[in-house]
């Protein structure tokens, strides 16, 4: 732009268009420079700086707030990144895990890592190792958390937490320790052992034992006993006339 000063005019103003690009980029600047072919004009200051304060925002978060993984899968992959807005700069975020009912290192491997999101790579995926502990147990869970490392930009982290649910793939076999028991009628009681025969318990498990007539018949209601594993080694069914489970 050529600026022509005439006698009596000591100030001229130039309007420079500013483009709102919708990209998160922080404060940017450009320069205005003066030049002239008139050797009698002293240009000082010859340069001015124009700074553009960014007014754009970005939301970064997990793609999902809940992930299900089978214990036998070995790992789970979680995606996070820019959910709204556009990055014009690179920013760092940190991902870490926190125990819930699932515990590290028994159920999964603790993870803490810093990732860089950039204009060309606005999304990232991280992988957490899942441990197959061989225990019968309920669904267990832990938390993956996301925090912003880079400061100075209008960035919101949301959602900043994701729950990982580990679906158990283990089972146990519970049964009588023997196929049959022999007892003398005068003994008064018979001890019947019920055991975990295969696998391993990580939670309490209840089984019910009921008696049923054979050639020996109950003179009252069939007997019922419950045992909460882990583990209960025996049931005692009393064989006496005072016991409602009495058999003859």
C-alpha cells in the first residue's frame, strides 16, 4: 500500500484484514514495514509488530467412556484425541491408569504415557495389557485418565476418564469329593465333603446341597445345606430323629 503525505497531513491509517481461521494456534504475529525512495525521508521506526490473539478452542477427550475387554484377549486399545475444533499447534497430553476393582499388576498392567497431538495426527491410541489371572471372579474395572500437559491454549479435556471393564473368562468345577459314602445307622451323622475340584476362586461362590429319597426315605422335609466357597470343605447331614433331615 502506498501512503502519500501531503502538506498539512501528518497521519494516515491503513486497515489490514484479519482472517478468523477457526484453528487453535495461540498468539501469532506479523510485521508492517516502511520503505521509500526519497533520500530525504528518515523512516524510524521502520517496522511495527501486529499480534493476533487467538480466540479458538479445542476439546480433547476419550472417544468412549466405557470399554469392555475379555480377560483372555490380552490387551485393550483406547482411543482419544480432538473431539471438536481444529489443532494448529502440537499439544501434549498424559494418559494414566488407576485401580478400581481391577488391580495392577494382578489384573492389568499400570500405564502412564505422554502423547503428542498435532495438526496432522489429532488422535492417538494406547494399549493396556490385560492379565489372565486364572481366578473365577466378577467383572472388574479400572480407570484410564487423561490430563493436559501443554498450557497456554484454550483446551478442554472432556471426557477425561474412561472405565475399562474386564470380563472374566475363568470357571471352576465344584463337586462331591466322593461318588458315594457309607455310614452305619448308629453313627448319628455322615460328613459329606464338597470341594473345588478344578480352577481357583477369586470370589465367594455359593452352592446348595439338597437330599433326595432313595431306598432310604426322609421322615421330614428333604435336607438343604448351603456353603459359601472359598472354600467350604464339608457338609454335615445329621442322621438323628431330632434332625429334620432324618433318614431311615
